[in-house]
C-alpha cells in the first residue's frame, strides 16, 4: 500500500483536495477489493448482471445495473466482453456500472474513464463514490480497539498472537 501511495501521491492528494477522502482510506479499499488491481475478476459482467437482473431475489438492484452496463458498452467505455466480479462490479475498485457512469472521473487526462486500466481514474472515482456516501472530511475514520484481558478468548487464553494482531493503533 505504501508504494502505491507514493507512486500515485499526486492523484491521492487531488482526491483529498477535491473530495476530502484521505489517500490511505482509498488505498485500503483498493487493497481489499482487488489487491491494487491485480485481481479484478474473471466473470463476464454481462452474464453476471443478466443473471442477477432476472433472479427473483434482488431484481430491483440489478436490472438498473444491467441497463447501466449496456449504456457503458453503447458509449464505448467498456467492451461487452469486460470481466469483473460475480455481482457485476468492474475495475480496480470494483464499481457497479451505475457508479461507473455517475461517479467516473478521468484522472489521467486521456479523455476517457478507464476503471480497469488506469489507477488515477480508479482512485478519483473511488473518492467521488466515498464522498457521495456522506464522507465528512476531517472526522476520525479509524478508532483504536483493544481487547480486554479478561475476555474468555483473550490473550491470556492462548490466542495471544491472533488477539494481539487485533490491536491496531489509530495510525496503523
């Protein structure tokens, strides 16, 4: 993560300036979602969304995503053969097609939004999405957690290494 924060320091600075979202927050999502773009998924986005759009459990969520995906294809933003995650997310930060359309930002200045191939596009789009969810700049976003020693599964009961790993200070 630190190497990516350094490599894209200007982009992360822009994300924080424009959207108030600190670079480490975006980098954490990036790492969690795709290991910094290394594992973006190999499921056909069209197949995933078409299946989910007509599945009886959540069509109200996925039918609009299928339409948004077809709009991305129609605009030439992504090929119909694009792959991603099982639920239709695309790119380095796994955005749904509607977010790609509504929140996508051309971060590298090449005239297009490419969430699969352009880290600056993905970083700024993620900052835009996080901001749209109500992120408030300057508020604490990580709280230190300590496990009490008298817990039945705490450090004194043999899980010390695992429990100790859970003690993360506010600065990482």
